[in-house]
C-alpha cells in the first residue's frame, strides 16, 4: 500500500507486522506474540531486536548483521561489541570519553595515520595526558616524547619532575620469611621456550608486621648449561653482603664469601698499570664515631687485624 509517514495509535495488539516487499527492499516492523520486538531491514540481513525477557532472564537489545549478533546492550547498560570500533575518517581520531561534553573527566584518543599526533594512542584525565603509546609501541608515562634517542628497546619510559619510581609490591596481610615482595626477571627465548636467565628480587627474611619489615635483596644468574637462574649474591636485612650463601654464618661480618672450592670461596685483587705499583688492601682506623669524620688515633690503638678461624664442630668463631 501507500507509504505511511506516522502511526499515531495502535491500541492493544498481540502482534504487529509491516511486511517487506517481494523484492526484499521494504521495511519490516514486527512485534511477535511473545515479548520480543524486532525491526528487520533488507530481507533480514540487518535487525534490531528488543527482548524484555530473554533466556538470561533480563531485558536486552541486540543488533544482528546477516543473522549474527554484532552488538548487545543488557539491562545493566553494559555494551558488548563483536567487531571493530573505528572512525573511518583518517584525518581525525576516535575519542572514548568517560564524561559528557562538559565533563571530559577521562578519555582515550585513538589517532590514525591522519591524526595528530599520527598513529598514537593517548590516555587522558581531564585535558591532561597521563600516558601515551606512540607509533613505535613505546609506552610513555609523564612525557609525550620518547626520551631514549635511537634506542629502540626502551619500551617503557617513566618521567616525573622529581624522579620517577617503579613501585612493585605484594598484596598480602600475612607475609612470612621467604615470601618474595617483588622481582624483576630477565628471560631468553632461544630454544623451545622462554626461560629465566637472571633475577633481581626482594624477599622477606622474617615475618612482617607493622613497622617491622626485614627484607633481603637477592641477585640470581643462570650458569652455562643450566635452564634457570640461582642465587649468587644477597644483601641481607642487616646490610651484609653475602656471596655464595643465603644467610650470614660464623661472625656476623659485613662481607662474607662462602664456597666449597678455592675459586668460590676466595677473593682476588688485580691491578693493571704500566708501573711498579700493585693492588692493595687497606685496614684503616679513626677515633671518630661519626662516619666521614676524623679524630686522631691514640697509642696502642689496633689499626687493623687479620684473624684466622677454624670450625670447632660447633661454629666457626674459634680463633686459631
């Protein structure tokens, strides 16, 4: 029949349909006898359906393309897309905002090849950029310009006016000795899989409580012929430097080397110079109790000492 410009009153109906033409070009508006209402265009290739009581027990709106769901809005206003969201104008950008036009409190700007800056994703709060992923895939926080020059491997760059920090923590209310608080792992991918080659980590050296956080800093490397890293050095919670062992043994000295062979339990000082000088080991004494300050020593002060100790079957504290 003749085209209708408006329908002003329908009354109470259990079903409504404006059928499409035989060539499939006409509009079809349909309300089924149940609760679903649908709008079909062009021989069912595009449809919008509103279901007041779908199989999930809540109202939804769906958009179908060629019989396949492309968009869904559920009763909680959650929007689910099946496909790509884009601005087809390469000279502009797609802006996703967390506020209305007068309150752009948070937004993401996706710039294409014709955007400004080109091929860059910007993350903003208000009108201030907080993070950017540039065209080379670098993640920039606190700066909108790559600061690494020709270095193409500095993919994460953090800058602040007073020095950037990277905070790594453990969300745990019952941290005990041996728990890692955080770590940085270094992996290599040669071979069949990615394997850990080195690690720097912070580990609790005792149970943690408020204002009581004993923590060691550990360093691991991977040996030739091995597939994972093991600990080589540790700075413990008392500031001692430990090589070859995870805890201080014997006298609680600031520097300890512990090993099972001559190489792993020895230290060597080497000097390269075109003169007659050699390496030296200095043992120095001051009477001042403040580090960096000087007070003259007195008669009979011991300026340095080398002690030889042996294991007596109980500990390593016996002097030879």
